[in-house]
C-alpha cells in the first residue's frame, strides 16, 4: 500500500518566497536574532537617554533665503547681533535703567554671558533703541557667537540663571528667537512625554481586547520599545554628523508606537491563524505568515518611507530632520517586524495565546462580523458609497479657506519667560518692538536706506546705521514694525522694504525668517504632494499588479487628508471647540502643517490601503472571484484595520490634551484623519469600489505585467 509523505519543514521553507524564507530562518536561528537585537538595543540604548539633550533646538529657516543671508552677515560682521542673539529684558516699575539696582543686574547679566563661549559681545541698553521711553525697561543684547542650535542650547543652560536675577522689584526675562525656541521646545517635549504616558496604558487595553491574550497583546509593545530605543540612539549618533531637530524624536516616538502596533497586529493575527491551520507547527506558521502578511508589512513600510522622503525636498533643516527621525524609527520598527517578531513567534508557538481572556478562544482570523459587513456592502454598494463621499466632501470643503503661517508667541505657555518678556517689551516699547527687522546694506547707501525704510508703511522707527566691526564696508539698521511680529500685515511690510530699498540692501530678522520659511513651505507643497502621490501609486502598482485599484487606492487617500485639513480649519483657524480643547486660536494653522501632516496622513492611509488590498489580492489570486476578494479581504483584514486605527486614534488624540498648540494640532489633525480613513474609506469606500469594479479592479494589460516584477500575496 502506497503512502503519501507529508512535505518536510525544509521543503515548506524552500517553496516559499524570500520573506517566507527569511521568516523561517529567523524562527529557526532565533538565538542569533535575539543576540543581534540585544546588541543593537543595548548599544544604541546606551546613548538613547541623552537624545533630548543632544538634538538640535533650532533649524526653522529656509536655507538660501535672504533672511538667512542677513543672519549670517550679522553673525560675521556685527558682533553676533543677529536674529539668534539673546535679548534679556530688564524691567522695573519703580526703578529706571540708570538706577544702581538696575545697573547691578545688567552687570550680572554681563558676568553670566562671559562664562560661555557661545555668547558674543554684550551691548547694554541704549537710549533711543533698546530703552523704553519711560526708562523703566531695557534690553541687554547678548551676541551670538555660535550656530542657531548652539544659541538655543546656551539659553537652555542659562535661562534659569538669568531669570533668577529677578528680585527687589526688578524682572529679568530672556527673549528673542533663541529663547523662544528654547521655551517652545521644552513645552512641546513635556507635552509629548505626557501624551505618551497617557497613550501607553490605553494602547495596551486596546491590544488586549483585540487579541484576547496578554502575551499576544504584549508583542506589539515589545516591538515598539525595541524600535524606539534603537531609533533614539541612532538619532544621537546621526546628530554627531549633522544637526537633527529635537522634534525628530518627538515624532519618532509617536510613529514608532503607532506603526509598530499596526505591523505587529497584522503579523501576529496572521500567525495565529496559520498556527491553527498547520497543526501547531510554529516554524511553518511563521514561514506562511511572513510569506503573506510580511509582504504587506514590507510594502506598507516602504510606502511610509517614500511618503516621508518627499519632505526632504523642503530646504528647512527642522522639517527635513523631523522626516529623518520618523524614517529612522520606521526603519527600525520595520526591521524588527521582519526579523525579531518572527523569531519571537517561532519561539512562542502556541504560547502566543497564553493568558487568554474568555472570548479569545472564540476568535478566528476570518471575522464573522466583518464578513457580514462585506456581504452588506456587496449587496448595497451605492448607498454606502454616496453616504461616505457626502460626509468626506462636506468635511473637506472648509479646506478651501485654510490659512497658514508660522506660529505666534501664543504657542508657548503664559508662564514661559520668553512670553512674559515679550509682553513687557510690547507694553513698554510698542507692539512691533519684539520683532525688529534687520537691514544690511553697504555703508554708502546707509543714509538713503534709512530714509526709505522710515517712510515705509508699517515701520514705526528706524535705528541709526551701525557700522560693521570689521572692514567689510557694511552697515546695519533696525526697522521696528508698528504691528505685532505675527500680524498678517508683516508680510506686506517686508515685501515693501525689499521692493523699495536699494538693490544691495538685504532684509532679515526673526519675522522675515518666518516669512521666508513659510514661503518656501508654500512653494514646495504642490511638488511634494505630486511626488508623494506618484510614488505611492507606483508602489501600489508594483505590489498589486493592477493599475485600476492602485489608482483608486491612491486617489481615495486624498479624501481623508482633505477632510482632516477641513476639520483643522474649523477648529484651529475659526476656533470651533477652542474653549473645550483649551487653546486660543491663532486664526491660522501652523505653517509646517500642510507639508508635514500631508506626508504623515498619506503614509498612514496607504498603510491601511496595503493591508486591505494585499489581503483582497491574496484571495483573488486563490479564487479568481472578485466577490470572494472583496468579502474575504474585508473579513480577514477588517478587525486588524479597526484595532490598529483605534490604537492610532487613541495615541494621536492624547496629544490633544497637550497645552502647547503645535502638538495639539498634530494630535487632532492626525487623529481625525485616521478616524475618517479607517472608518469611511478603508472599511466602506474602498471595499465598495472593489465591488463596483469587479474583475476590472485586478485587470492588468499584458505589456504592463511584463514590465512589472512579479509579486504575489499568496503562499
């Protein structure tokens, strides 16, 4: 009697694809994988604790702009009297600047400045320019003798010492751009840490509900911690080569948590199903998991990296390095998902279901709830399609009137020294005094420049020309605006000066730097959107081998993005719900929002697109039936998408609790985008499009199939 031999584990691995073989190898040789990751985490973890103190605090500038050129000239030829200089406000209601008590404080400020090489020449308060008309407020200028990042660090280290000089009726506040970024970064860092601490227990609770097992629920957090520690240490090392913004770590923390959980959810869910089907053979289950779900995760990670890489086109160091931080975190999380996670799954085997909750044994990879939902969408596609589109378009319409600008002083807390000093200067010297514009011009044109600047609408005063400290033949003037530095009319004032002043005159200063950065962000936005959409479509096309669904999957991602920004306009520009959320609307969205948040939202949206369509493609390859692809694709991925979205929404919305406005904006915009994308697009609109297009969704011309590399999601 002949017997049929079962394929050996080696045969099973050999017949799988590259990712399946990788999964099998990591599961079999897991001790080596654990050792390698232990070295990575311990090695990079040794420097990780210094990440927030090591990273750069500035970088909010448009490289190559006129304002940056002015700052460089001021740094080199005018004793560090640039926009990066520290302005220390000294004020007393009872004493004048010339009184002994005030002079003693000014001398002590000089002494503090002399202890740090990053501080340049110190200029005491000068009548007619840096002393208020009533004589009770003066500004001590501490020149910048280092980079903008150096100056922010210097303020970090000395601002407590400077503010401690307050007393006996005298108030001392460090102000200026460097002090602003110092207080701004601290407030945002504190808010990020607070939000992360709130989000972790919520995340764990959602994981336990989704998996029904404490062991399975803990795996995504293990993955995330490994990715976070490695990326933090990597950023510290990278910062030794080129300055990396401290914001890079803030965003990396958030994305590592969100995507690490997404990827682990998809992989662990598939592993548990494969383990049950393969009679509890953990190696075979790991191979099958990585041969199917692993491909989707790899494609998703590549899509996220491609979307964020487009942000590197913006010539602003802070914006670029925020993207670098997220990309580094995603790279480590992706590497851990492809190597560490299958090794852990291979080691755990059936113990992945240990410490199960009562309902866990009734869970199946194919969700009956989402299968019924898929059947409902299949029977009645048009009402759901129209309903989802109506909601998304209605929310997206307000985006037409969206305004953007660089943040005002209101983004830092009321009790921040820089904001208190800002208020004192405005009250004593006028609304535009904290935002002086700097004009650098050849000596011979200084008088003419001063006359033209003084007659420019919106300029309240122009200081006498200051000669350069060297033989450069340059002079600098300060033009004091008549409006607050964040007033919309500041754009017109800067433009008028640049148009009417002599051709050799350059206009800079902190307000001009903000304007130039905003202009660069606006100019690059359409290019970045086009690059992200094109690359996203190409990646989906390569993965799915189907141009129709690749195009539809890319286009519908724009709907959730537009809707999120429409909601952002209503909340942050118009002030809807501002009292409930605890903030004062600025009348605009912070300037980096459209560029940076578009890339982040699109990356997340494509993440869910890949999970849904890769699963649907797997079932279409297996059955050749578009209904099976539609219904079973949703049945096998719906629970994962829903749980992953719940985690992301929880993570992002915890940032809405932050006091500073930027993390609040980020949390609400990203949270709304994920909520709309997961519910209305990935679980309604995209499945309906699969139903409506039928076989056409998966059609591909022969010439295109010959050009594309062969990719299959089946095992």
